[in-house]
């Protein structure tokens, strides 16, 4: 086979049927504003933790809604709960509460549990 110095990226599909959205549902039931996020990224732009690390609340919220929870489980503890993101959110998402509920959900549903 000829090699051209590049490779084709692996397919990247989101399988909503196979993914478990239990973490996102746990949050939505208790904090309905979680549903109205438009993924603008203002929260990440102002984030205290994000200023010093690759932590992105916008990314973590998107992943939870897709049911791709493992990266969120690893990173959600990095939030310092300062609340700056809540102040700037144009949709009025109570992001601080979203983080708090996400932490509760990951305690309630251990890794690999549905
Ligand atoms: S600032 Fe609000 S609307 Fe924008 S990504 Fe963050 S939570 Fe979503
Ligand atoms: S509460 Fe957490 S996610 Fe929001 S700005 Fe502060 S450190 Fe970032």
C-alpha cells in the first residue's frame, strides 16, 4: 500500500442509543437551566480553573449531554466552585449548581454503572 505521509482519521460518531445519559438526566431533573445552555463558551472563557489548566466547563457539559461521561468524571473535581461562570452565562444557567450536581451524580453512579 502506498504511504502519502498522512493517515485517515478514525470515524467519530456519537452513538446516543449506546451511550448512557443518566448523569445529564440526574442534573436536568434537579437543575432545569442545564437544558438551555447554547454552548457559547462564556463560562469557559471566564473560568478561574480554565485560566491555568485545560479545564472547560463548556466541553464537560457537552460531553455529559452526549452521555460521554468518563472525561467529565476525571475532570469535574478541578472546578473551584467560585461561581464566576454563573455570573456571565447569557442563558442564566446555574453552572455552579450544575457542577455540584454532576459531582453528586458521579458519586451516586460509580464508573461503569448505568
Ligand atoms: S456560558 Fe452558559 S450558555 Fe454559554 S456554554 Fe456556559 S453554560 Fe452554556
Ligand atoms: S465555578 Fe468552576 S467552572 Fe465556574 S468559573 Fe469557577 S472554577 Fe470555573
